[in-house]
């Protein structure tokens, strides 16, 4: 009898290294939002990939970062939990940036629990990646290393083979149809947050949360109502924009992404609301699904 393997594969690394892009590339599905800004991902997102003889359960995580806000602490707690519980860890290094102190910390945690770990060099399609040394000199001795590009797909098959081979023998842990543990309506909320990150400048996106209030499937349309939560009135004015122009742009961009994801026409209504305490309240952070 051939052996079946299954287990949890952690995607960890500093913000912006390409964790969510790698998840989407291996699944062939835009499950996790991706933006040019660091600290986009705010939660653990499970993405399930069936392979011949294996089931790979990828866990995307928020970039591990420093910061004292309650939200940051919650995000780092997510990373710690995934590092502690995974069967294999992929430690991602942006090849155009190289190894950082955050990699030292994560490598230390992984070595302490002696989980199999693989160093993944990302963004190999960029010229600056080719100029940097490979394999990465600071990476722990003996850890396998794979250079990949989520953009072109280079290196992904070899990486997936290595990951599958490192998983424990186990029957499949989820049924074959399952793609993720996140509800569709929450994933739609994330696409609204992606538009927020793309259209608003500087620090403002970090103060914004999205709460989907209703998700109705009727006829061929999906009807979605969501709140954009900000911390202060001054932020609300910017997010609404002159005569509602900004919230309208966010709505148009988000609707297009959600329609592509659901493959159906979508009616989206957005409301901007002040919720001063949300990033400081563990209860709100949990309700919003950022944990
Ligand atoms: N050229 C190139 N860019 C990439 C690749 N992978 C990711 N990027 C870009 O890098 C940026 C960050 O990608 P993400 O996937 O959001 O990174 P992340 O590690 O999930 O970031 P956080 O969620 O903020 O921690 C985005 O602008 C991506 O388009 C790649 O293979 N090639
Ligand atoms: Mg991400």
C-alpha cells in the first residue's frame, strides 16, 4: 500500500515577503488578499491543496512584526500558535531584501521545537533577487532551501514535492472538496480591505477594519452590506471622501474583485462608521476574524 501524507504547513516570515502570494499561487485561487503594503494579512487562513498521495494544509499568517498595539500582539500570537502547531514550516525570505532579525527569531522558535523547516527564497523573478547570494548565507545549516516565484510559478512544483515528503503519514484531514476554513462572506470582507489598502495612503489602512453585516444570495445576484470601521471622525471624513467619492471608489474596486471571486454579479453597499476601540479590544478583534 502506498503511504498517504497530510499535515499543516506554516507560511511564516516578516511582512511583505510574499506569504499570501505563495498561498494563492499553490492553490490557483485568490484566497488571501495581497497588496504592496506590509502587514496586509490579519489572520490565520487555511488553504487546502490536494496532491497525489498527500493533502497539504497551508496556513497563511500575518507577517511577524514588532508593535505594541493590541492588534499587533494578537497577530503575533497567531504566528506563534501556527509555529507551535504546524507539521512543516516554510520560512520565507524575500530574496531582494535578504535575511532579517525576524528570521532569526522565527528560526529560533522552529529549531526549538525541531519541526521540519524549509527556507523559501521568494520573488526570484525580480532582477534584484538574482544579484543576491543564494542559498541565503545566514539560514540555519542543514535546512533545505527552495527559490521560487509566486508570480511566474518557478520552483513551486519542486517545493510542493519537498513539502509533501516532509509531512507525517496520515489520512486526509479535510474532505476533498474543502478549499478553506474561512466563510465566503469573510473572504469577501477581505477583498474590501484589499481595496482599502490599495486606495488609501500611508497609515490609514491600518486603522480600518471591515465587518460584513449581511450576505444574501438571491437570484443570480449576491447582495453584500459591509461596514468600514475607522477609529476617528477625521479618518471617517477621508474614507468617505468629497461627496462620497472615496468610499465609492473603494466599493467599485472591491465589487470587481468579489465578482471575479464569486463568478456572479454582486451588489455591494458600504457604510463608514467610527468604532474607536476596535484595534484595542480583543473581543472586537476576534469578532472581526483577525485572529
Ligand atoms: N515580483 C514578484 N512580486 C511578488 C511575488 N510574491 C509577492 N510579490 C509582491 O510582494 C508584495 C507582498 O506580497 P504579499 O503576498 O502580500 O506578502 P505577505 O508576506 O503576505 O505580506 P503581509 O500579509 O503584509 O505579511 C505584493 O506587492 C506582491 O505582489 C513574486 O513572486 N514576484
Ligand atoms: Mg499576507
